[in-house]
């Protein structure tokens, strides 16, 4: 499995999570399969992203095993991650969407102290993406300014 294949499979697992179509044991199996399938990916940037994504996914699987009478933290978190991961729109649009999702998950974590650590872990990938897009936007703006 290469990095792009991982991203495709990761997205499918997120879809299953959001749709509530798998039990936690099936989702756990998907995480194990993804971890095994990506063992040969060694490029540091890709490896770090995969490890972060799998850790967040593992945390979501753990959350799915627990019930929360106040809120469905599982659905809210997976929906926020899905929205933030969308490649649609301008870089600025994507940055705003990611920031909103991080805020939503942070707020959810603050309301659910028992799951706080796991929920905040799910924002780590979003924070990396946010930082990367911020750098891209700044580079684009610098190039545009230099061209004028």
C-alpha cells in the first residue's frame, strides 16, 4: 500500500465511522489492516502523517466502544474531521474549515472530560494540515506580492 492508497482507505474508514455502519470490532480490524498495510512506507513525512492518522483513528475506535449519554462524540468528531479534510475550495476556505473543526472538537472535548485526551488527539492531524496550508498560503501571497 502506498501513501495515496492509505489516504483512500483511511477516508473509507472515516465514512464507515460517520455512517455508523461498522461495529467497533470491525473498525478496529480496519485500523489493524491499515497499520499493517502501511508498514513499508518509510518516507519520514508520510510516515509521520500515517502514524498520526492511525493514532487518531484508533482513538475514535476506542471512543466508539464507550457510550456517552450526553452527546454522540463519535459522530460529531468524525463529521468534523471529514469536513476539515475536504480538499474543496480555496486554501483560505480550507484553513477556515479546519480551524472551525478544531474549535468544534476542542469544545466537545471540554464538555466531555472523560474523553478529552482522545478527542484532542483527533485534532493533531488537523493541526498539521492547518499549519501546512498556512505555509502554502503565505508562500502564495509572497509570490503574488513579488510579481506586482
